[in-house]
């Protein structure tokens, strides 16, 4: 009399009750073993709904292996092939491992003798089971995506993102008061600054939240199964950056972003509208600030350069860098063209732009900024002039946009005529389908180009709301300019908010900086007495 182990399994791939439930499987295996007078050592049921049918590292299956290697039984009885695994390769691995341990596998539904014909039949059935699994996964994925498109959020048992909680009916996200306030505070610190007006980096925000002992997402969901490396209330800058770049906070939650090997293509994401915690303007500002921070990371910079990373060379077009030299106890800081400092360039290729004293350039630019911040009338005039200039520069783009709109209208009309031709039956279907596919490609390309143009125009134009924002900003900081004179951080923040940039050049022996911002532009001369501070 042979000793047998009965094995049954259900997984997350299974749907319905057609022989998939554990009791039914074990009952069939039990009847099979009793008919053959097997001694049933144990009945093992694998209820692993969170796993896939292709999984091989499962608790009860591991127990089967251990018992086989210990010689505790001779026969493993399973209802059918796909109960062992829906992946042919993994199934063969399990079978080979048990065979080497002297254990036979017998299936209630299907007899597969150890012959070439029997093995072929078994492989065919296993391949069908694997195909069924792929179809199940495909149907489940499509079904979940359709549910999200209909407005049903899918978290797969996970907790809601920080700042949100699941709605009472489980269909969407709703704001979670305390955490939502922290999210808004993070964006405020990053884009506008703290109570002192100092804007914080992701590292600074993580440090501030840690000092406040604000619980993190993992602190709030310790039973979620994740592992937190840091202590309670300890934040990392990576968590802050992830929060700052998450579109869920402007009301767009994405489903299907990730796959086991990384991120899916963005076109495969399914978007769902949820309550926003911050404005789109604040979120866009945070993205621009993040990009600036990456470019302008201070690293080991110990000197304050007001226009650091904001200047270009008027001679060669390269970026302007900064350096500080020392002569005894005295130090001198300069803006210099990278085309001049690059040692890899031959002498004939190096830029000849002279060095510019940092204190002189910063002084004239700051005075120019102060001049319109202190004069509301000049500020408004500058904004109006800049609007007019921007409108003129956008004219070619608007002409192109109008042409695209005409092309789109024409192609949509062709598509409508195509439908009429199809209904008339006067043309072969294959020819109409080919023409339809071509029209769809043209329309898609035109719509993409239109979107890019509209976005570019929106970025370039100064809206009425922005005019109000800038004038309000100027009014607020005008009274605090005296304080800004004492704080480099405050001056630098004003420079960045106004998007000040400049070009250094030399004209008729004079050093000149062409400076511009969202309000206007101007050529500022560096006084002749400042020339030739550094000899070439």
C-alpha cells in the first residue's frame, strides 16, 4: 500500500466554482486515492488568492517538496495539471524534483504515462493551461482598466496615497485632513518658502518634518506589509521628491503605471479624476523649481553668486560659470565663460570674453530689479510692453496653429465622407479601411502638434492673472526690500521668481550685461572703471 499526499490549490487567477474550490478538489483527490488503496498521509490545501497560478514558491507546495525529500510518501495526487502550476516550465521543474525524490505525480483528470506519447499529451495540456492563464490575466487587466475608466478606483488592497483616504463607498479617494495639510505645507515650503520666506529644498523639508515628528505614510500604515528603514516620524528627501512630482495632488490618479520590471509607457496609464490638494499652478511651479534645483545645486559652492547659472556668454553662447580666487586674506569672485575656462579647447577655440566681477554685475542687476519693484507705474508699463513684445513673437506660432486647425477640420470632413462611402457600398471595404487608418494617423499627428503649440503659447504669454500676481508680489516685497538687502537668500528668491536671466558681452571696450525677466529687458553697462580687473 503506497503512501500518498493530496494537494489542492486555488490562486488569484481562479474565477468561478467549476472545480476550483479547495473542498471539491480534495474530495476528488480523496476518492481517487481510496479507489487505489493509497494511505493518505496528509491533505494540503493552498489557498493563495494573492498569488498567481504561475507561482512556484508557495508554502504548501514547499511542504510537499520537504516531505518528498524526507521519503514520507510515494505518490502526490492532484486534481489536474493546472492545479500544480499554470506555467509549463515551473510545472516541469516541480515534477522533475519530485521524480528525483522517488515520488510519482498522478492527476485525477488525466492519465499521463511516462512515455513519449504520455509526456507529449501532458505538455500539450500544460501549454493550454498556460495559455488560459495568460488569457485570464489579460481579461482581468482589461476588466480592471475598464472599471477605472468608469470611475472606480483600484488600489489592489493597498492604502491610499499620503494625503488621501478611500471614500466610504470605496469608489474614489477623498481628502484626509491632517495629511492633506502636510502635503500643502510641503509644496508651500518648496515653492514659496517657510514663515521666514526662505524656500526649502527636499532635504530641508525632510529635516523640518522630522523635527516636527510628523508621521510618514509608513508610520500611519504599519500593517501594510512594507518595511520602514527609518524611525518613527523620520522623513527622507526621496519621499519628499516623490510627493512633489506626484500628479495625484493636482487631481489626476493613474492606474497601470508599474509592471514588475519597471514603469509602463505613459500611453498605457489609465487616468482617473480625484480631488486635488493643490493648484495646477503650484504643481507646475514645483516642477520648474525642481528642474532649477538640479541645475543650480550648490554642492560645494561657498560664495554667494546672485546670478549663478542664469547667465550666458554673448560671444560664444556658452553658459557662464563663477569662481573665487584668493590673494592673501582677500578674495575676488568673477563670472567667466566656460568657453574660456575649458582646458580641453585649443587656444584658437577658446572664448575671449573677459572676466566680470561678481559684485559689480550683481549690483547693477539688483538695482534694475529694485527700480521697477519700487515703481508700480513703471512695473505695469513694463508688463504691458512685455505682453506686446511676446504677442508679436508668438504671431508665427499662432499662424501655424491656425493652419493646423484648418488641416484638422479638413481631415475630419474626409473621415465623415469615408463613413458615407462605406455605407453606400460603392468602394471595397479594404480600400476604405486603409484610407481610414491613414486619416487617423494624420489626425493624431496634427492634434499632437496642436497640443504642443498651445502649451508653448500658454507658457510664453503673460496672462491677466499673472499680471495681478506679479503686481501684488511687487507691492508686498517693496516694503521689505530693505530686509532683502541684508539677505542673499531673499534677493536670490526674488531673482528666481521674476525669472531674471542675462547675457554678458563686451561692446566698444565696455562690459555690458543684457538682462531680462518676465517684466521686461534692458542693457546695463558695467562702469568702465570696473573693466580689465582680470588681465588676460
